[in-house]
C-alpha cells in the first residue's frame, strides 16, 4: 500500500509543483506531470530517510513531495534549457 500512496501523493505534488514553478521548458501533459510528482515524492522520501527525518519505510508527506518535485523540476529545466541553447 505504501507505493500506491506515494504515487497518489506524487501526482498531487506534481500538479502543485507545476503551479508553483511554471515555465516554457518544463514537461507538460498529464503523464509527465504525474511522473514529475512521483519522482519528486521518491526523491523527498530518499533524502528524508538519508537525513534522518523519516524512519525506514516511512514516506514523505505532501509538503516533502512538493519540495522534491520542485527540485526535480528545477533540475529538469536546467538541463532542458542547456540542450536548447546548445542546438
């Protein structure tokens, strides 16, 4: 049940992150927004467990997942922006 809950929270976090940090070179569409949020939730969970904020088996909450999704969105925008300038 934990992985399904992370996916649901990740989807909501991806939508919120897109509203907080819109831009031209960020991924768009339902599927990419969902993937963005899920990856953000996993990043937040991993970093939170590594820093001791969460216990093993405990996932990031909605706020942590949103922050993780914003970090992933920032990194994606950075590399996508570099690709467009290089061409």
